[in-house]
C-alpha cells in the first residue's frame, strides 16, 4: 500500500502538468518565452499582490500537497469501508430488512 501511495502523487503530478499543457496551449501565455506550458514556473510571480511559492520549492510543495491529498482520500476510503462492513454485519445480525 505504501508503494502505491508513493506512485499516486507522481502520476497526479504528471496529470496536472498535462492538464496545464492542454489548458494553456495556444493561449497568449504559451507564446511568452518565460511561460512554462505543462511545467512548473521558471520566474517568481505573485497573485493578488501576494507572493507565491519560491521557484526552488514548487516541486516539493506540489508533492507534499498531492501526498497529503492522497492520504486524506485514503482515510476517507477506509472510513467508507468500515461503515459498509458495519452495515453488512448488521444485516447478518438481523438488523437488515427481512422478507
């Protein structure tokens, strides 16, 4: 399971970059020398007057974000499985609908 969790962020990162490439190809941004279509930024920037992640930290921050998201999803998945196990157990104990 740990091996699978390590691969999910890598695959998600590739998907995010591909989505960025799809969305930005052919736009005015894509014609700028410094704009990295389908990759992480190469120049510092700001959004709404606030500085964004430093260039040298972008890849690691994205991996952390994706890993945290995957772990949270895994926790929810386990909770759903537990819930359905309880429902199934309840049906065996006569708590479910009988005919």
